[in-house]
C-alpha cells in the first residue's frame, strides 16, 4: 500500500530532536504516512557548541554538504551556514541576519517538494535557524506551535498555515485572540513505561549520589539568570546532603558550572544522557526543576521534563508558568522566579513531598500521535 507523503520541517535540526516532540510524533505517524524530514547541519550533541561552530572545516562542510537518507522517515539535509551570528546577537535574530540561510533553505525545500509531491506538510518555527519556509502551492500546512515566538514570526507562520496545532492552551488562546483562528491543543506527551522502568539505584551508583538528596535539572532549559542556583545555595547548610545534578548540554552549561563553583553548591554535570539513563535519573531525583522566567515566552510552555518528572513520581518546582497553573498537576509547585521564593518551594518539596499525582494516561505518546495524525488526515481530506 502506498502511504500518503508528508513533509515535516521541525523546530530544530533532526539530530537534536531525538528526545523531543518531533521524533516522538514522527515515530508514531510513520505507521500511516511516508514522512520526509527536512533538516540542516548541527553540532553533535556531545560536543562543545562554540568549538564546533568556530571550526572552519565544520563551517565549510555545513555550507557545502547536502544529503538524503531514504527510509521512513526520509531525512533530507540541506546545506546551510551554522548559526554563529544568531548566537552572537542579543535576543531573537532579525530577518536580515537569516536572509542568506533562507535563500538556500527555500529552493532546497521547493526541489524536494517537486520530486516527492507531498499531500501535506507540518512546519514548526525553525526561523531562527533557517529563515521562513517557502510558499508551496498545493501543499496544505499544519503549523505545530511549540514555543512562543516574536509577534512577526508567529503571524507569518499562522497566516501561511491551513491548520494550527498548539502545544498548550495558552498558545491556543493567543492564536484565537490575535488572529481569530481556531487551533487544536495537542500537548507534549511521555513514554510512561520507559520513565517508570528507570532504576534510581543505578543512577545513584553511576554518579556517586548515594545518600544524597538530588535536586535535578534534566535538560538545560532554564532562566539565564540562574536564580535557582542562588536558591540552592540558600539551602545547602539546611540540607547538607543536597546535591544539584544537571543533565544535558546547552549554551548555559558553562555558566551553570561557574555559578555552582562560585556559590559552593555540590554539583554533578552528566552531559548528554541516553533515554534510559535519563529515566534512571528521573527516578533518582528528590526534586525536579523547571526554572524559567515569569515571561510570556515561558507562559506558553508545556514542558516535557515536567511530564517526565511527574511520571516518575517526583515533585517539581517551577516558575509561574501560565500553562502549568492551568493544568494544575498536584505535584508541581509554582513559585515566582526569584531565589528566595524558589528556595521555599524546594524546601517544601524536600520536607513535605506530595503524595498525589495525576493520571497521565491521556499524555501517552501513542494517544498524542493518534490525535496529531487525525489532524493531518483531516487536512488532506479538506484539500482533495
């Protein structure tokens, strides 16, 4: 049987998607669709970001190497410049900075679309890497709205799309209020079986965490103010067995290490973790953190890590994320994004951990994938 063909442009290079929403969705949808993922060069997850991007050989290779890996999904890597200027720019990069990348990105996608004649496409906002995707006549698009974007970026993706899927109620409401467009809320999910199969003892033994109260940040998404480390410093004398464990790589890793050293916070940095190693660490955690800022960007988030901590039966201390307040998981303690407030939340979670946890059955990735697949099928039916 010939499967309908679906173009997919994720929000980040495919190499960085493996523990993120696009990979989980595509894994489920590839049973019913032939999926073609467009990606671009990216540093290896275990490498230093600046060292990789400033290597002339890597820069030249990124600009000159395109490739195609057949299968389901097909992976189409287009040649684009590494995002060095974007890293240097304070805040979100302006359109002019992305003009050259876009001038290469758009023709490459048009060529792929001409060869494979897609019945539909899914796009997320990769603008900060690639510029905008091209207009593709005859290919209806779903905008998978994952993270709040600057107004001009949001408006462009919304206006170019035929259907909108939002990861949170907050973003869905925003689309309706700003543009009068309906959207369907399809949240992030989790593999509950994998999370619950984690072995806390194995994680403790691997990283020397026996007899420790572990406050963890699994995936280095956090406020650049690092106020949560100031919060931990306030608690170290009260909880002498406390240790901070950070898992993953990211642009803030160096700053995290330096702040922990300056404040005298016992800390372990694990680097990149396999999915099973991450499950072990989720299970070993005494408290999980989602320490963003109290800003519109974080208000629209529905973080994977909060679901995974919850699935592992771990209390979470998070900043005042509007979507998390709306979902109201009983194990998630929301506090203002300040050191004293966060210290109070962590203290409460350590001394009086919650005993009630939500039923996460509806967040299983199979169910989430099926819901997304229904949106794709409906879009294709409308186009015929």
